[in-house]
């Protein structure tokens, strides 16, 4: 804490020091300007006095010679060695102004001007020094007050930890740029907190999804160890279950790796131009091969050229088709279409399955979210497919639209720019 206070004082003192230097430069410039103006005014006034005196001497026909202008009048002096000039000069150790007209010469002593200048310059310097001291102290107070929000930022940053991400920096007393900085930092902290919470939830959900198959595999392994060595029926049942759970775990891990690579910007799409209608027709034929008693058909299949990763978009389309197979009765119908609508290509997967309730529509793309029917164990899956499909479509600049009603089926639309 003492080091922090020292740093804050040091910074405020540096600001006050810079301000003091600025004031010193300003004071020096002001004194220089005052000096120039003072002596310019004094010389002009002295020359006028000398010119008026010479005119008066000429008009009165004074005797030729040199005269000193004093408070009591004119005094004749020996002026053989002096040289007239419009600028003051040193003569016998005194500052004088010497002017000449014809045979008449006048000398004006400027010592009083010099004394007055010294008095004024000393007074101004003293006043400026006092002002400098006051302003330096005031600058220190102002800088400390202005730096207070920065001190709060530092304190808040030191307090920040995984368990205190909800804290925010107080903006009391901050104005202008500092207020804007605090707002930006608070917005950044909000995004960090959201990302951290999402990551925690993601890890928690993944752990939960992996816990069940691991427990099943462990249970069947124990059963094999106890009874399966001598009972072929138990052994075959255990091996089949272990294989099924292993496949499920492999699929889940692959999905988790895809999401992790996508979020870390490590996933690279192989972008190319291809016929979306041709890809959809190919995926439809593959789906028909595994459809069983489902009726898989096409409504409209237009040729549309799009730019994207063919394999990734095919993966997204297959996710929607697989979901349609899962949530549609054996004798149900699944339809796929591909059409062009202006500057968009629309892929539509429609089914007459169980449909999705309105309260579930808002969450079907959330990771690990499954509808109540799916959570009941009737439908396999981990709740990651639609989330992955949305990632792929959004990465291609597209969007997904959903229309569904319980008991009436669902329609999933993939829209891609062309």
C-alpha cells in the first residue's frame, strides 16, 4: 500500500512539476515581453521629450551648445565628446539619451527609467514566484483528484479474481476521458465474466455428459470381471454396451473439440465455390440409406452457387436431417429443399414429428440443452448438434430460422449469402 501511495504521489508530483515548468516558461516569456514593451515605450517617450526641448531651444534662439534636461530645467554642459543617437547610451557611467539639431544638443538622463524598471521587474518576479508556488500546490491537489479514478482502477484490478468477476470499477468523480475509460473497462469485465461463466458451465456440462458413459463402462467392466469370464451371454452384453458407450463418448469428444477449436479461432474452413443444391441432393441420398421406415423426400432442389466450406455445411445439414429422423415417427415424412431467394440460398429441412414447444424454441441452440422428450432417454444425443450447426452457419455469414409447433413438426431453414 505504501508503494502504491508513493507511486501515486510521484505521478502527481511529476504532473505538478511539468505544470511548474510550464509556468516558469510562461513567466520568463511574460517578463521578456514586459521588458521589450517597457523600454520601447520609455525610448519613444524620451525621444519626444528631447525633440520638444530642441524645438523650444530653436524657437527661443538659445546659444549653440549642449544642454542637460533636468527636473529644474536646462543646464549647459560640456558636450564635446558625446555623440547624438536616438537610442539610450552610457555616458560617464550614466544612462542617457542624446539628441542633436543643428548646433543644439540635449541630453536626457534615463536613470529614473532604469530604477523604475528594476523595481517593476522585481515586483513582478516576486508576484509570479508567489503565484507559481500557489499554482504548484493547486496543481498537485488537482492532479491527485484527477488521478483518483485511476487509483480506483488499479485497486479494482488488484482485487479481481475468478471469484470476484462481478465487481465493477466505480465511476464516481470521473469525467470525460477517464469516465469513458472506466465505462470501457467495465464493459470488458462484463464480457470476461460472461465468457468465464460460459466456460465454467461448458466444463460442468461436458463433465456431466461424460460421467454417465464412464460409469456405464466401468459397471460393465466390473460385471465382466465378476461373471463375464464364464458366461458368454453376460460377456457379449457387456462388450456390446461398452462399444456403444465408447462410440457415444467418441462422438461427444469430437463435438467438444470442434466447439473448442471454433471458439479459439483455430478452426479453419476450406472455402470454395460449390453447388449447394448438388450438395443437398447428395446428403439427401445418404440420409435415405439410413432412414429406415421414414419417408425422406425432396420438395424443390435448385442449383445455387455459394462460397463456403462444403464439408462443414454438409455437416450442418446432416445435423438437421439426423434430428428430424430422431424426432419423427417411423412412418413420418422428412422433406429437404434448396431454393434461391434474392441474394440468399435457403435450405429447408421439414418434418411432421413431435415438434418443439414455444418455451424450448429459445434454447434449442444452447449447448447441452435437450427438450423434455429427449431428456427422457428416448432419443440419443448430447445436445450439441444444433449448437455446432449454428456455429458453422454463422461462420459463413448465414443465419438459421426455426418454425415449430408441438405435434405438427418443425421446419429448420439455413440461409446462406450467394
